């Protein structure tokens, strides 16, 4: 099993190097609903949107600190932000929580109506590698497509999660190197 995963990972990396000019999502060119930047000072967020729907203190692994640390999350209309040094940083968007939200890039957008089949038009190379996953907590099966940034030296990736063939969430994932 691990051999297959390693082979898939090596294939994805080599394929992504080939496709880096055409495919990928960069942090700076992405927004929520073409309005909310992925990194926004807390004061600016509060001026524009008044307050978060909820907040929570969670433990999360920090690549910088190389350990679990307590951090504060802000939730706004299905979008989760992590508070770091008085700035909110995007971590995920859950389309099941709010249908009117979408994730926009410089040349495309994705929401709860995005189908796994049509996703291949935006990312023809990377969308060939669909992972079938099972969540033991929710007892649900779903599919994941990992999209890398256009700049492959960046230490993050995007997990596009599909349930019943439609996009259910997008997660930003830091890669600790």
C-alpha cells in the first residue's frame, strides 16, 4: 500500500513540475467571493464584516514552531481563518455551511455546484489523480484532488474535497519541510 502511495506521490510531483506553467493556484491571486482576501488584518476584517460567526481556540501543528500550539480560529459564513499576529489567514471553506460562498482565483471560481467531472477543465493534469478517502469521524466517503501552487517552491497545497461528485470543501495545507 505504501509503495503505491509513494509511486502516486512521485508521479504527482513529476507531473506537476511538467504542468506548473498551466496549472496551480497561488495564494495572492485567490479570494473568497472576489471580495475577501485570503490574508486580511483582523482590524480590517472587523471594519468590513463586523464580527465572525464564531471563534474557537484549537491546537494545530505549527510548521514554524515544529510543534502543536494553541491558535485561535475565526469562522465566517463557512470560511475558517487562523489568527496569526493580528492577521487572519484562510484555512478552509465549507460549502455545505453556506451555499452563497465561492473560492475565486485569477481565472476561475469554485463553489458547491462545481462537479468533479467538470473540475478537469480547470486542472486537466492534476485532476487525473483523484484520491478516494473515508472519514471515520463522519462515516463518509469522499474524493480529494490536490492542487499545487503555480510556484512549486511554495510550501503549501490545496485540497479540493468532493462528496457525491460535487465540491464540498477546499482546504489550505502547509507542507512542513
